[in-house]
């Protein structure tokens, strides 16, 4: 197992719960995990970033998952080994959760080592929110915040819209003369996009201006300027979320599909279709109409673990059903959700027409549900 995010940690735990005789080794480069869900709320002030930090101690102590802290260099499907800086591990089954990388070469002037410090994306770790939050707090009253959203697919588009909401909630209280300009490279990629737009108008008036089909083509981060498909502008704070792809490990390990960006998988098991014997979870894999999210990764981890445990026990494969649950907050109290159900059908996951749905309005009850859902998924991952 490589990668201890929402997919990897749950897969490791589930394997041990199904069959404690299975030896499970989790390779993770960090000793703690800072979750992205709920991190946006720290901008608005209704959550502390420390509440999003998790460790793997209980995964090891309660379930017997063996932890190796280090960075995997490559997973070799032919040799059935994982290569680390400190040595090589052999495996019978390999599960990788490589996360995301950024296609920064598509933005002229973007320097991977420097630009995130000037135009923070805060899209790979909840801890990165601290930098963005500080920039916004240091901005003058009457300043301009630009939030740039990439073309899909990318990690949890709904969270990008929620981030705009949380920035607006903070500015409304602390810097009410300020403005937010949302540059969306797509035409609203979240299931809750229309509800967000309605909520922004109702709660924040003309503080937020939303422009669709506005892709950032060029930047000059030191001068805080950027050029889109239609204009050049400058801002006091820029939250630039670049276009995305599967993480580096997936590319090194030959797991990328024909689109050259994401991992192609069999959605009945999450086994790679280009490197047999390696299973890929989470945001790195092609989603079959699923929005990339913590909820989706959690469900994939369980389905993959059940498939592998069944293969070890020489049981026939069973189809699986699961939900993708997405909660967001408009301010500190009002929430909304989008819930979709899927079933495995052949090698694909297919959306189930009945059940689920999108909230009809923002409500305090949904806000309570949002906090409860976050507490539940974080507890499941770390207990």
C-alpha cells in the first residue's frame, strides 16, 4: 500500500478487518496527514486547522497495519516490487493512491518551485490553507482576491466553490469593501454550482463576480498579474488552482492511460488496466462520471480491499454499490449537499438514477450534517 490518504488508509484498514492474517504494509512519506475537507472552513474562522491533522498511530496499533515512513520512487509491476530510497519491498498485491500533480506547463510563466508561494493553490494539503488565509488577512480592506478554477476533471470542484464562499464570509466581516473575482475555466463543474451562485448573490451581494469559461493562460506572479482568454488583470491575492493530473508516482510507475493525465482502472476492482497487479485509488484514477472527492476515495478503498481479500480467499468477485457524498458550507452555518449513487457494471462504475440528489437550498440543518459527515470520515480514517 502506497499513500495514506482517504483511499489508501481505508483500504489498509478494511483489509485487516476482513482478514487479520493478511500482512498489510502502508508506505507513507508523512507521519501525519492534513485533510483537505473542512480546511476551507478555517478561512471563514469556523474551524481550526489542527482539527484536520491526523496520525497513523491507531491504524497501526488497533489494526496491525505496518507503517513504513518514506517516499516510494516507483512501483514495478513486472518485478512486483516497490522501490524506496531505503530499499525495495516485494508484494503480492500493490495498492497505490498517488494523489494529484499539476499541469503547470499549460500556464505560461508558472514556476513550480516559486509560484505556489506567491499564488498559493492550497490544493494538495489542508496545511497549505494557512498560507492563503494569511495572505487574505494581510490584504487591505477594498482589495481584490482572484480565485482561478481549472478545467475538469480536477480534485473536488465543489470544494473550490466552497472556498470562494468561505473567503467571502471572512471578507464580509473583516474587509467588507473587498471583492472576489472567480475565473472558472469551465462552465460550472460542480453539482451544486447553481446553488452556490444563488447563495453568493443572496449572502454576499456584489462582493463576488463569477466569470465562466475564463482560463488562465499566462501569469507574472511577482507582479501579481495574470492573463486569461479575454483580459489581463492584477490582484492583491491570487488563489490559482492549476489544471491537474495523477501524481508523480503514477507517471513513474507506468499507470497513466491514453489521456496522458490520469490512471486507467477497472472500476469493478480498481486494478490498473495498463499495469496488471497494481490497484489505483482516489483522485489519480479516471472517475467514470464521479467527482473526485474524499467520499469517492473512501468507497474505492473499501471496494478494492474487498476484491483483494476475496481473491486471496479464492472467492468470486462481487459487484459493489456505493455513494459519493459532497457537503459544503456557504458561511459558518448554512450547508448543502450533493449525493450520488453508483454500482459496478462490468469494468465501469455506473451512476444509479434513483436515490441521492442535490439540496434545494442552503440550510442550517445541512450545515450540521456537513460537520457530522466530516467528523465521521476523519474518525473512520484515523481509528
